[in-house]
């Protein structure tokens, strides 16, 4: 993940979004990916506090809209798709 910012941002909310699944193994995989994102962003030395949030397109909640609406209006956010594949 490459993220570059040259402003004065101190907080960035990252809405890590997946499709959602009923599968226990699938949910565990998504949780692991989110944990890895959190770990990698914590390694950055750019003075930004990265806050990772879960959101789902379908099946699970919260929805992307609900996750974004729950954030403070004065804090920026980015929506990141974390797993794109063809469901079977």
C-alpha cells in the first residue's frame, strides 16, 4: 500500500471494505488482512494516526455508508477495497 500526503493531516480513517461473507474462514481472512493493514500503517513515520475501520458491501455490517457516517465530520477518510475476487 502506497500512501503519500504532504499536508498537515494528523488523522486518517481507513475504511477497509470487503464484500462480506457467511463463511467463518472468509471472515477470519478479512480480519487478518485488516490487521496487516493496521500493522503496516503503524510502521509509517509520517505523523499521521491511521484508524482502521471495517465496512462491507453486502452480507455483513456495517455498510460503507454507515461506517463513513459514523466518523467525525472533520476527520478525513479513505475507502480501501481489501479483497476483490469472484464469489462462487
